C-alpha cells in the first residue's frame, strides 16, 4: 500500500469498568467493585493497532469533551508516538461507558452516557488531514448524527465512507450489537461504500436477517449465507463474521470462504472480554493493511483478541 497508515473515526469514549457479583434481576441489587478507568470506544482499536506495529501511522478523527475524561483520552493516546491526534475535536462532555463484568462468567453489560459524542459529524472530519490507506468508521448504530438520514447517500455515515473512497482510501466499518430493527436503515446504506465489513454473530444476524446463532451457539450452516448477504449489501473486499468460538470470512472478489477457530486458552487466562471485538477488528485491519490473505486476517484477529482477553 502507500503506507500512509490507517485512520480510525468514531466514538472516543472513557470506560469505567466495574466487577459485579452477578447481573441483578430488575429491582434487585448487586455490589460494584474495583472501578478501573480505561479509554474505550475507538480508542481500543487505535491502541491495539499502535501496539501491533509501532511503524504504522495511526490517525484519529472524533470528538472528546473539554473535561477531565477527554484529557485522559488525549493524554493516553499521546503515549504512542505513531498515533496522530490532530483530528480530535474538543467539545462539551466526553462520552462514558460504565461496563459491568460478572465475576465468574466474565460476561459484561454496558451503560452508555453519550455526552456530546453524538454530535460528531462529517463537517468535523478533515479528509486532507487524515488521508490514509484505510479509513475505518465505528461504531455504526452509536454515531448519533452520522447515523441520521442523508437524501443522497442514505445516511451521513454512508456519505463519510463515500467521501473517504473519493480520497482513494479503502473503507472499513464496525458496529455495536443492538436489539431492534435499525440495522436496515442505518447499516445497509453504509455497506454500499464499505470494502471491509467486520461484524459479530449478533450484529450479522441483525444486518442480514439470517439467524447466525441460537442458545447453543453458532449456526455454522448459515454462516456462508450470512457472508454472501453482506456481499450482496455492498461489501466489496472482505465480509467477516466473528464469534467467541470461530471467525468466518468471505473474499467478495474471489468467492473464497474460510474459517479460523478461536484459540483454546488455559483456565484462568481470561480476565475480561471488554474490548475483545475491537481487538479482533484491529487484527483484521492490520492484515488488510499488510496485504495479507483473508485467512491470515482471521488468524490475526483471533490472536489479537486472545491477547486482549488476558
């Protein structure tokens, strides 16, 4: 590639992670312990990429609040010499996610205060400043203004991705797992301008309308159908669905279908699952940037996610 790096745009979030005994039933109480503050949102993926390869230029485009949490995010990103934060706008109140991690299962539940992150819009993205080889946008369904309709492109996010392609950048998207029927209105328009589409089994089900999992786990017989649907919706190069057990990919240009199982980890290795999806996506982007195969991309995603789990 031209080696101009990777730009990551979207929600810059501060995460406050608590350990809880068990997630309570409605009306009941649980104890919150050991609060730890992290950078969250796109910061996870940005830092994962910076750690994977200190020589890759990483550029950031997003909004943080003019407050303590915003300064925490900016200072943390500054610790990595290959991260360029010139595209960060300071405005209002920083978005904060409160993550509750169950002590035994490690399952987490999120409570999100968006602050002013929902005001992030295409006018705050300076494409000349953040020119890169790959432009990655996350998280669809959580982007506020960018999730809103656009009369020419379907959504503002789709317009941003189309603009990135006009600047000769490959595009990539990620999204949040959401219950409901917004996938068609918000995600479908964006996929028309997406080169690399990475989703988990919940998001993949919501986007494609094909049931990719049930209470027993992945419905592997439906995975290729789901990937083909992502291609039909517009994904041009790689369609990828990842789950705790396995990653599946379709090279939309050649028709190659691949699967790579997750690693078998020793007992006690997993300390938490928060950020594992971002880590998987960073591994995929790194492989795309290095012009590796889609099979290698799934392997990079699995191994980076495993590191995150530790």
